[in-house]
C-alpha cells in the first residue's frame, strides 16, 4: 500500500475506504495520494482497516472470478480451460 501511495495510485481498497469514511478521513487518503506521501501511512492503513477496504476488495475480486469461471463453463473442458480456472482461483487465494 505504501508504494501505491507514494506513486499516487488510487487502488480499490482506498476507493472503498474513501467512500465509506467521513470526509475528514477520506481527505487524509486523498491528500496522501495527491502528495505522493507515505508520511500518513499509519493513518491510511488504519482507515482502510476500519472501513473494510481490503475485505470489500476481496469480495469484488471473488465476484469477478466467479463470473469468469461461469464464462469458461461455456467452453469445452480441457487442459486450457482448466488452467484458466486454476489461475483465476490462484489469484484470489494467494497469500503474498
């Protein structure tokens, strides 16, 4: 998260947190993004945790993966379609 802030990248956990947080806390995130600052990283992380930014992101990712897998069900079952399903599931289950 710190690298994204430093580079001014608006990521989904930040967007979700900014949407749920009161204006004062959303402004902390917006200012950190605008300034490319990691000085407020502890506050930003706290806000993201408080407003479930990571949980919301995972839920959204799971919806997209479920949709992708359903789309693959329209194709013949073979090593390629199975590899795509496995890759989708790996991306949501990885822990690093």
